[in-house]
C-alpha cells in the first residue's frame, strides 16, 4: 500500500497523557482499517516548543519514538535524556516514558505502537 503525505489523517490532541499544549498526530496508516491488529499507531507527531506528552506506562505493547527534527527531552523510566534528529527510544511493556519539545523549533517524530 502506497500513501503520500497529503493522504495522512491529522488529529489534534490537547494535553496528551496530562502533558502540556497540543500534539498533532498525523496518522500515516489508520488503526483498524490499514494497520494489522497488533499495530496500534504509526504516525508523525508534531509538538510545538514547550509542548509535551505526559508520563505514561505501556502495558502489553511497545512504543518507539524516532526523532525527525527538533530537540526533545525524554524521561525513560526515570532516566532523562536529550534527543536530536536521528535518535530514538524504545519503551517496552511495563515501562513508562514522557517527551517534551525543547528549544525554539517544532519537535517532529515518528511514533509506532506495537501491541501483543
């Protein structure tokens, strides 16, 4: 299946997981209709400077963040790191994380959630 960026489905969410500000979820492939049942999310996320996805724990699923542009601070099970373009994190089932857009430019990343 081939898709162009113009075919992605944008969704604006407010205070995701009790985070700050807005996050745009650009759904590259749709859950339930295009993704297999074990894939819950495959999207490009965009966070304005200072916005965040709050701390949350994953159960029976893994989530990968791959940073495309901007600067992020992540909290991966209590370990804080600064991420740049090309960096990634993997949060496994039973683990928790959060992410915040730092600096003056938007944070853009690919988020993938795989359930099991």
